[in-house]
C-alpha cells in the first residue's frame, strides 16, 4: 500500500524535546485520527459522524514511525486515498475539487481545518462533528499553550497549524452552523453512487444538491428506478455556516407530480432565523410547529393549503 509521510510538530510541552507523556500522546493521536476520519467521511458521504466501514478504517490506519526532537515531532505515515477509498470519490460530479489519488485522510483533515479557520462561511468541508473532533486537540494544552503544526514531506499535501486562538474560531464557527431543517425538494435524480447511498439532485434552475438516503427509511434499491427521473424528496437539509444548503438526508423519495412544482427551489435559510420555506413560522412558533409533520403526507390528496394548515 502506498503511503505519504508527515510530521506533527508540538511546541510548548513541559517535557524535554523529543518526549511526550503517554497519556498526552494518546489524546493527540486520538484527536488526529478522529478529525481525519470525520473529514474523510464528510467528503465521501456528506456526514462526518457515523460508522467506521472497512475503507475508512484502512484510510485512517496511520503509522507512527518515530518520535524526534525539534520540540517534539511525531513521524507519521498515512495511506493514500487512491489505495484505500478510490471508489468513494470516483464520480467527479459530486465534487467541486475531488481529492487526488495520492492524497490522504490527513490531506482532507488539513483542508477542513484550514477552511474552518478561514474568514469564509461557505465551506462544505466542515460541520459540527468535524469541529468537535478538531477541538479535542486542546485537551493536551490544559494550562500550557500547546501549538501544533502538521508538516507534509515529499509529495504529501496538507498542512495546518493550531493554537488556543484556533479553538476559539472553531467554537465561533460551530455556533454559526444552523441546525438541520426539514424540507421537501423536487428535481431530477442524477449521478447515483450506490456504494454510499448517494445521489445528486438537479433542480429546475440547474442548481445541484448532494444527498444520501437514510438507511432506516430507504434502501439503495429505491434509487435505481428513479435514476434520471424528476422526483420529490422529503428529508433533512444540512446547511453551511452561511445558511446555504450543503446536503439533504432523504427519508422519502417519490416520482414528481405536477403539484410538486412548488418544491423546485433550493432550500434556503437566513442564519439565526427559521427556514424560508415556511416564512410564516417565527423562532418561537418553530418550537411547537415542526415542518416534519408533512412527512408521508405529500404527494397525496391534500392541497398545499391543507398541508400548510397542519403547521398552524
């Protein structure tokens, strides 16, 4: 299996250069692996949390090959994605910037951390689960200001730097991320990836929304007869920090009807406010009126007015 090499440099440890407490080493490696797992799973499936399939375990099977001085430096080998998870990133239509075969889970972790630390709020590379994982690096810091730096060597890609200020940024970004909201969306089902239960929904205006089917409600087989056809999807939409949709978790799919044209717009929310699809709901009324009550009622015999009346 092909590997790429990295150095993880720690500055500020109380121990002499080249040394680290076993308990601290355990926490550092735990934070690194969890962040890499969630960054990789997020890019492959749209969600950072979940099980640990074989391909993900192999992709994050890092090997510590040495501990050297220069502060304290962990020498780490990471498997290349092309050798462990190529089929999960093979359809370029799902990706604005697909990973290279020679990239690793540490490449994706570094890119996620870099975008979480940036001023922008439109990144698809981080969600609350990814930020929680990255925040675990501060466990080793405690009273000291431990600084981390991931350094790629050779042909490896991906670098990040972390300090106390980084964790403050992560916390702030996490607060800005909207909670997932229930939506009904219509469009053409395109580019199905059965291995991860994923699909791409193309809306009337040409906008694209990535999604996956919820395994408790739907199976991969439910996608096959609908491929390339107009469909209506009921599910939870996950948003970026700026309120634009990142991903939809489908719990019901059906063939689109003429009545579904009301749902052919991209879901939108104003950050800090309720979903624009249900503009009549105030922040207070959202607590008592859940849009999810519409699930399994559309399409049906009810009119749009009757469906909306259920939210009153």
